[in-house]
């Protein structure tokens, strides 16, 4: 019997490291977004995607909740909320 | 072919016949002759292997880990402090499920520094995920290396094997040994066929981070595989008998006059030879004594030990190692064998002897049989010198 040890290439895409996220996660309000893409550029995980205004969203499978996107958004359209508390602002 | 050989030389001969591609080792008494012989064979062109000189055992183990990961059979050897120096790599090798055979020339551990034989070194690594097989004599040491490669490289096992032979006693002792022919070895042990290997043509990663979502299963898998090892060892020994004629039965334990015994000593390694002498002498006088030799310490053959000892009234376990603050390492396994079972010996007494190479004589063994009374003793040291003990430092 063997455990998960020897890994073929690109297998790590399957490892959802979002489980490392601790307390906070970003909530993309998608209200005043101007599609400046600052959040996309600053995300260390590269897990924010979007095209037109108000379409930007993070991928919770990988998001670590570091809060850089919320800090950099010029329209304050991203807020950090507590894990499991949908709709509540910090 | 039978030759009168030094133990280390005999091991080198069998390793040569197993055709490793890479050998890396750092010298440490009493393993030195093994690797010196192998280095000589490589230098003389007798063995087509790469001998990698390194500055430490940690590097030696790392070299063989890397080499076997690329799909080539490897070998290394060490003792005592060297075993500990490569300690973290050993857990890596078993964790990575890579096959390897390593000789541990059992030696006492520092401090104080002691180069003579006891089993503290390998026993201290009992949780490393390595299969541990203990040799009574040089012939067994030779045969266990050959069995070791077969066992280790089996695609359902893929776990490293530590062949433990008592330092000086077996490494520097001399015996008539039957070293097999290359053709017969090749039939028993084909070339290493890796399940997975590092290869730029087919890239893969070994030794990744495994977070809490993944790690548990790797340890469960090793635990389950050790159950398979218990079944595989007898199979391989059956094949070994057919190829080479020597019958180690199940290869897990050896029963010596245990069937109707009233007192049995359980032990591992070369001391079993001494115990057999005492058993023979006492049986000649009509005393019903016996020996249960443990060959496979990891995995521990609980079922076999239970079968052999369940009707024996008194059992003595002779340890050549200690687990300070707890039951001795072999004694605890023997005791655990009977817990919750219907039958068990009335007494399982634990004795410690031979640490730091203090000779276990025929008298020492007789003393153990003598001290195996209805009163159970725990970690009783044999041949202790009380005059060397001080209550306070400087007294």
C-alpha cells in the first residue's frame, strides 16, 4: 500500500491550499469596481480573475486571505470579512 | 562455495554479487572493513559500481537515497553514531518508499564513547520505518542481505531493510561461510525494477510537502505495508531455501527446543549462539529449556511469538539495549504479545546484558535461567559491577 508520495507534473494544481487560510477572506462587493486590475496584479497567489467592471472575484480554493487586494483597491470595493460570516463587514 | 572469511569480508562478497550501482559510506568502527573491502573491489574492477566518498554518514545516506531514486540499486553501511548522524535521512528513505539494504554493525552509543557491541543503535531507530533483521552468525548475515534486497525491492513493499550484525563479534569474527555463485544469485535476485524513478524524460517529484490533508495516509500506508512484510518474509525464505539449500523456516523467528520448554530465553543476534550452547548443555542434563530467536524485529512477529511461547510457563527476555524510563525494547514487544490473550506465560522477566560490549558468557546465560523464577523481574542488569556505581559525583 502506498500513500500520496510520488507526484507526476502539474499535480499540485489539485492541492487546494486554500485550506491554509486562517481567519479572514476577501469579499468582492462588485459595486464600484473600475476594472483597474490592481487586485489581480497584487494577489500573491494569482487567484483573482475578472474582465469587465464588477466581475472580479477570488478563487477560494487557493486564496490565503492575506488582504492585499482589499488594501490596494482604489475604490474600497473589496472588504475583508471573517471566514464563515458572509455579508458581514470587518 | 565455502570459504573461511571474516564477517565483513563475507558481507562485501554478497553485496558484490548483488551488483549495486552506487555505494556511499563513511567509515566507523566496526563497519570499516565492509566498506574498505567493497572499495577495494571497485578499485580492482571486480565490482562495477560507483563508490562515492563523502564527509559524513548524513551525506552517505543522502547519496544512496538520491541514487536509488534514479533507479539504481545501492548499498551503505554504518554503526552507532553514524546511524544517528544519518538518522533523519533514514526516515526520509522509508517515507519516500525507496528500497535499500544497509548493514548496521551494531555498536554501543555515546556517551561515553564505546566502540564495542550492543544493539542500542539499531533498536533506537525502530520507529524509522525500516525493516530490521538480526543475524546470529556470519552465514545468516550474508543470507539476510540477499533476502533483504529481494524483500526491499518487491513492488508491493518498497521499504528499506537494515541488516543488523553484532559489531566485532560478527564483523571481525571468522567463520566458514557459503558464498553463493553469481548465476544462482542472479536467478534469486533479478535487477532492480523501480516502480518510479527520477527521469528527465518522464518527470516526477519525490518528497513533496504533504500538508495535514495528505500526510496521514502516507504513514497509514507504511503501517499496512509492514503487515505485508510479515507475509512476504516467509515466502522469500521458502524461495531462498529452494535456491540455496539453507532453510530459515519463516525467517521471522527461530525456535530452538521451545516445544516442551519450561523456561525460554528470547533474544536477538549473536548472543543466540551462546544461548544455544547453554540450552544444549542443560538439555543434556534433562532440564527443559529453550531459546526463541527473533530474526525480524521490525515488523515484530507477534503471532509467531505467541504461538511459540503461549504454553511456556516462564520466559526471559534478554535485551542488549535499554529504553531508559520504560521496559526494555525487546521485552516490551514480548509482553505486548500476550496482553488480552487467552494464554500467556506466568512470568515474562526482562534482563539487560552485554551493553558496551561486556561479554555475555555461558555463565551469564546460566545466571539468566537461574534468575527466571516465579518472581518476575524487570530490566535486571546481568554482570553489573556495583563497585563502579557512585551515589554522588566525586565520592
